[in-house]
């Protein structure tokens, strides 16, 4: 899959698969569903990368 910034990595694609299946998801929810469970900071970093590539939009919710 090509983006403006290039191809998605394997882990980025896994994250996108989780988000697509759920519709929306918090970092902890994504972390729990990924194979070879990465650290929370890794998931958050990759979410930021995907946002910068234009694949995701972050929505902060209070409560």
C-alpha cells in the first residue's frame, strides 16, 4: 500500500488493520491486539507516524 510518504511498514499495517476493524481505538487497545505485543511507547510512536503520513487523525477524549 502506497502513501504520500511511501509504503506502510508491517507494524503500521497491523495497526491500521486494528483501527479499521474497530472503527477507532486507543493506543492501549491497539497494543493489546497486536501480535508480538509491542510496548505502549512503540505503539504511540507509530500512531504519530501514521498521523504524520495522513493515515490517521488523533481525537483526544476526556473522561
